[in-house]
C-alpha cells in the first residue's frame, strides 16, 4: 500500500501547523492512497486474472485462492509464495482447504469438482457435478462433508448438494432457490447451512429435515453470506450495494452498509472472534465494522479495481482481499480498540 508523504519544509513552525502535520501523517497511515496492487510489497502475486475466493487452513499456514486464469493456488503463508499451482480446464470459482489442512477442494466453471492433496499438490479425485458452473464449495467443521452450489445465468440447472468427502457419494440434494446459487456456508454447529442466490434471497437450511428459512430484503443478487462464530447471526453481501446482518432467531435484518452509488458488495466475512465484520466490493474499498455497535472501525482503499473476496487469517492479525487485478492484498487491520464482550 502506498503511504502519502508530507512536505515538512514548506510548513511554518506554528503550533497549528505542527498539529496539521501530525494529523496528515496519521491519516496517511490509516487511510493509504489507492494503488493498482502491482507494486505493493504486501501482496501475494501469482494469478493473472480475477481472484474469486480466498480461504485459510485452520492453523493459518496455508491459504487457497481461486482464479479466472484457470488455476487455484495453495500458498505457503509464511513465505508468501505458491506451494502448489493447481491447473484446471476452466475458470476456478472456489478453492477451499479442509479443516485439518490435508485436503483442498476446487470448483470450476465447466462443472467439475476436484479434491487435492495439499502436501503433494496431486489431484485425489474429480467429479463432474453437471454442465453448469459450480460457484462455491464448503467443508463441514469435521471435514466429512462437502457442500456444492451453482447453476446457470438463465436459472436452469440450479443445484445445492452435500457430498461425503471419503468416497464422494451424494448425501443430500436440496431444492428451493429459483436461480443460480453463488455461495454456501456451514454454520459452526454443522446443523444449518446458508446459501446466497441471484434470486435475491438467502436461505438457511436445516441439514437433517431439508427445510429452509427464506431471508428476504435484498433487491438484487446476493453474492456472499457468513455465519457469526456463535451461529446467531448471518451477514450477506449483495449486488444492491448493501451489507445486511440477519438475526437468525427472528429473521430480522440490520442494514450495516449501503453504498452511495449502489456499487455491488461482493464479499463479507465475520472475524474468527465475532467482534468484527469485513466487507469489500466494486468501489475498491475494504470496510470493517465493530459488531457490538456496528460502527465503522476502518475503511481502506485497497486497489483501483473491484474486490471480490475477503478472508480473515485465523489469528485475526491479517485480512486478505483480492479481486479483478489478480493480486491478493494483505491488510493489517486497525483493531486496537477492543469492543466490550456483550453482544447486541
């Protein structure tokens, strides 16, 4: 990230001038100027096109990224370098790491799902889901189940399935969304699963009964959803330019953010401790809210391009964001003012 410099030699030595200089220096550090990411030292560089999704292993040692350049990359986070570049036949929309870090799963625009050994980078198996794109994957907390979602822009071929990761047999096949599904996430308790769709809804599914609760309020496609660590809330990001946080007990939503020009918000994610919510989108910015009072804690212009993915490192010391330009940016969030423990 670029840091703006202040020309001290042109300033007078009055107290007011010294205060202004100090304030400008603080602003330059906390709100760095936008860059195109090409020369940023705080970036993982390896993809040639859009990055759609970022995930970490549970211990934070590995990171997976999915890209429109027909590759997924497993990164060594300590070295900030690719450990394995995983080749595919079409755009890769999802790349995730199993909870124990031994396996990665990837999903393609041509309908294929692959499982990979993260140590060797060798493909374990590949399954042809169907002819429509697979947009997202999610492992259950125990790693024994894998959820997949997708569909086509015309609304045909919409699917939501859960697989056994051991032998890749189908466990469940859910129906309800009217158009393609962009996102799927398991609740921390493993019993509920949330999906986000271009039919303008979020659904929360009971994995056992197959029944779902429909969350309505967005006026356009919903791209992402994220459970809070306690499983009581769900954040959603939408083409309509809003980030909403849903109370899963009441079904009511709070609009945390509304873009002035209705620029789409493509990603939202709760921090591992649940005290923070991060979101990014078409306006090139990363925003972080404190979840106790929903005050905006930090806003950073990260790139000159749209941001499609955001993820917290397990230790919360770093947030990574990526998007149209292909670089993965590392942000050290300003979270020094810890919120109280109570939850609203």
